[in-house]
């Protein structure tokens, strides 16, 4: 009888160990980020007095595998300037005045992270997906222009593992909140979201972002 029990346990171990490892790995990623957005429009600095906007956002993703995840991301960017208003609905520009521009891109993405060891110092990653960009322009004393447009985005970056710098804090975060790993990261992102104008062609409301932030896996 003892031999039969031992044999049954040995047969179960190969199935139990992978299940335990699967349960112990992180299943979610959450990140907060901020940086600068460089619009694709060549005339942006003429309209707004600067070539970039401040941008910040957050993302939440689910890990299908340890290295592959799907998620959603939202960010916000705003610019204020004086001069001619760049139209998104027609060619040319409007008379001078105070111009305010806001945009909110919402992204659905697939991301691959090159992590093969939980103690890995640097983790490269890359991904991309669908974007729905919401925008609004207002010129003082005139009607505002707003709308939304479909597009796509791609991003890549590198993560720096913080756990090994403060192992005691990392252990406490895991025991108290279920946080497996925490990282600082930098990334570049390109957004293409085009709106048709009354003339031939289209205007890309997207551009390039350079961002940094904090990521936790749980």
C-alpha cells in the first residue's frame, strides 16, 4: 500500500509543480508614466511656440505568458499658444488668437517583454496596437473643434529592476500587496492617427513620445 501511495504522489508531482509555478508568477502589470510628446506636424512650433507637449498616462495589462501580455493604456497631452490655429478640418490656418489643444489617445496593445529570469537587471520590451485618439482645439473668441480618429502605435523601451537594490522592501511589497517585481523604465512611442482635410491628403495628429515611469508586476 505504501508503495502505491508513493507511486501516486510521484505521478502527481510533475503536474503540481508547473501549476504552483504558474500561480506564483506575476499575472498583471501596472505602469505610470510621463514625459514629452513631439507632434508630427512640422508647423507645430509656429502655432504653439514650442515643439513638444507634456504628456502623462497609465497602463494596465494581463500576462498571457510570462513574456507576452495584452492591455489598455490612456494618456493626456495639452498645449497652449498664440498665433494661427492649425486646422484639422481644413487646409491652412485661422486668424491669430490664443490656441488651446488637448488630446487623449486610448491604446489597446500587445507587448512582449524579454524577461527570462526574475532577477534580471535589464528587461527590453516592444509592442504596439490600435489607438483611438480624441482631440479638441479651442481658439479664444471662436468655436472649438473636436473629434476622434483611429490610428495605430508602436513602442519599445527598457526596464531597470529595483528589487535587487532594496531586497527588504521588495519582500515586504510581496508579502503585503502581492507585488512580485518593480521597475523604472524609459520608452519611445510612435503614434499615427490621421484625419482627412478638405484638401487632398490627411493630417497626422500623432507623433513621437519619450517617456519614463514606474512599473509593478503583481
